[in-house]
């Protein structure tokens, strides 16, 4: 679920021309394993703070299941090399931008952008993760997929952040008609009061794997349940 952080961004330019940054893998051979997660580190322009205002996938293979851009708090040891994501350094774990099937061009509202470069809330270094779903264990399949970021130096009033709700630690008892996983699937008042200011939800996304069938982001305020922020009723991993 994406949220807006109020920030101290100020308009620095009247320039409206967007610049493009392609964050992609070098041409690789996709592993023949049924599933694999590969990563690479990149550095974005850092002469000032910029706002990403939209992004889109650059898909070169139908074996790409999803792509995630993680923000790094410190400079990685290397750039451009492809490695197994299990060995990614811990401080490259901030979820920022993502693509999954069904997403094309993702355009942010005019009052907000995702901060890159230097300055408040901005990331200079990233790790691009690509998950390959190779169910037929095909070999010698090439790929150089990634993401295209459109960014500007004309900063918008708000920076965009991401709140992740969900858990991989799920153990559902047999024959259970209903099951709720806690604590990572909920953000109660003890969680929301830690927000730096009032936030506006601008989008809501879901992601599941082979056993996922449906998912809902519920919205409860002062004990009263409001309309859900999003519902997926028939999810198909493939």
C-alpha cells in the first residue's frame, strides 16, 4: 500500500521536461530452476534531489514474475554484478517501487513524487530484484528486464513512501474456515501513531504466491470498519 509522507520539498525549477532512467539487468541467462531471485545494485543521479513521477516495466521475458526496487541506506560494495538475492546486504531492504503482472505505466498524482538522489527521504543507491518463475525449467532463456523511471528536478509538495502489510511466516491449521495472520498483517493505532504526520493513501497493491487465492486490505477507524482499500477475489499466481 503506497502512502504520502509530508516533507519539506520545495519547487526548485520551472522545468517540466522529464528525464528517463532505465534500471535494467545486463543480458543474463535465466536459471533453469523453477523459481529464482536475482539482484543487482545501481546508483542513481545524486547531484540533487529528484522526484520520480511515473515508472513502467521494461519486460524482455515472460518468465519475469515480479520486480522490486529496494532502497539502500549505504553504498553497496559493488555495482552492476548479478547475484543471488539471499546474499543482499541487510541495509538494502527498503521496499520502494515494484512491478507485477497487471501493472503497466504507474503514474503518481501531481502533488507527490518518489524521492531519489540526495536530501530528505531520498535514496541514492538501490538493489533491483527480479523474481523468475520458470515452471517448465526452460534453459538458455535470455533476459535484460528492468524498470524505466521518469523523474524531474521540479519537486512536488509530498514525498511518497510505502507501507508493507503481510507476512511470510504463515502456518494455517488444517480445515480452518478462517485464519488471520498477525502481527505483520495489521497496523493498529499503536502503529499508525508512529506516522510522522497525516497520510493520504494513493494506491493499494497485492502480491501472493501459489497458495494465495484472495486478499483484502481492510480499513478500520475508531472501531468502525470502512470500505476496504482494495480487494482481490480471484488471484492466480501463474
